[in-house]
C-alpha cells in the first residue's frame, strides 16, 4: 500500500467526512479506485463506523447508455432514494480507465439521466444543508486522468497529493489555516450586495448576492478543496462570461464557452467545441439556464489546469460559475437536474469588485488576511 493513500484516507475519514462511531458510511468508486477504497474502508472500520461499499465497473456506465430505453435512463431508483435517507456520510472516489468512454453518448440521453437523478440530488443537497449528511469526493490518481492533464502517472500523483497538502507533516493544520483565511473572505462578502468579475479576455459579469450566505469550503466536501461560494440571486445575474478552460460534464467536453445573462438567465450560449451538448444541458429543465453557484478559487497549491473540475475550480486566482442547481445552505433556491461548474482565469489582468470596491487583481486578493499564494 502506497503510504500516501493511507494518509489521504485518514484525512478523508477523520477530517473531511467527520466519521463517528456508529455512522453508516457509503464508500463509492469504480473498480479502478480499489487501492484508495480499501484504505478508506480500513479507516472507516477503525473509526467504529459501518461501511457500505459501492464499487461499479466503468463498463456498466457505457452499457447503460448504449442499451437502456428512455424509460430506463430517466428511472428514479428507489434504492438510491432510500440510501440517501439512511447514510450519515458519503465518501466518493472519481477515477476511470478511459475518461473519454462516454464522449459519444447523445446529449439527450445524458439529460434524461440527470432528470432521473433530480429528486435524489435535491435530497442529497438538502440533507447536507441540514447538517445531517456529511459528504466528500476526491480524485483517484489514475492513468486516464493523468493523460487528460498531460502528465505522467507519477507527475499526476504528485499533483494530486500536493493539492491536498498531503506532503505536510500535518495536512489538517494546513486546511485549518486556509479555513481561517477563507472565513474572513466569506464574512466580508456577506456584507456586500453585488459582486463583479472583469477580464481583459471579455468577461464582464455582475451578480446579486444580497442576503446570500458565502460558504467556506475547507476540505470537508471536496478534497482537495479551497474556495468560497454562494448561490447568487436568481434574477440578478447580468453580462457575459467567457470561460478560460474546457468544461467537462458526464464525460463530455465543451470548450470556448461564452454565456450571456439577462435578468438571471442564459439568453445566449456559444461554444467552439461541444456546443450541441452545451445547449442540450442548458435546455433540460427550467433551472438549467440559471446560475446556482458563484465561487472564488483560493487553493494556491493548484496552479495548472488539469481538465478536472475538482482541481480546476479551486485554482488560486480563478472564479467559477455553475449553471443549474443551487446549494440550499447558501440561500440559493434554483432547482435543476444540472450542476455544471465552469472556470474563468483571473491571473492575467482579471479583477473582482465587491459593491464597486476592487478586492482582487491578477488573481491575488488585496487584503493580506484573505487567502494568499504559498511562499
């Protein structure tokens, strides 16, 4: 067993998942993730909790899309709905043999699956907002993800573990330090009514945030983490955002995405690649063209794009805006079967304004008490 997996498993179970004796913990991942899954299982048992393992071969997903009828694609699985009511913690691993295995799935089929999971997704987010369900997801450093990031497997492993501060003697202490800095930023933004993002590349996006709660993401839901986010006022998003990197959703990729908002809704959407898929996702239900999340990336241990949203949305000096479902704990009310994060880089001339005040330039906060680049 690679000792780095053991260290990661300890952080995920003890810090991120906050697993306690007697908890029912679902551990889910593909068969590719087996080494990390076993390490997590061991830590869950050592914590005195009950482990429920869900391990799915990658091939099953492709068979499902190829062979299932529309009725099967949109099926609301009652077992999943029961499970989301029963578990105390969910620990998920993302990794696959072939990250492009679903790239030829018709977008209409992906939309049907999203709708079939809508009730489950809403209840999952609801329980998380209530504080009755802890959850965390992490990336398993596999060959396909390394290829997407244009790295060797060993380079990608270094990237993954460095992003989570796992080479520190006490990774949890590092996450707690970042948490304090992020909370100061979140508290500041909660006093503001409006936030605006501007880049020389053409983004000029203004969002209403009055009365919304900014959430401090410090390694308890995603790992690695490093962002503050809120659910913007549903009718108060105006302007244009030109995303800097390809956006991946459900194994499909769109690039060169440009969204125009009026009165909170996407009124025009373009992409240089995957435009048909982008439009199908935006048209799947009434809430898909509304922003459910606006967030600022604060993890300066992540500096390079990897074609993996888990890392890319945390890059220190970026922001991301997600179309679709809002997280209820932020005060957002938008509902959708979609939640798609897309990232915009601020490190080359980008600016953030809060109620007209410049608070960040070139990807760095002007207030030294807010998250800063690592020294």
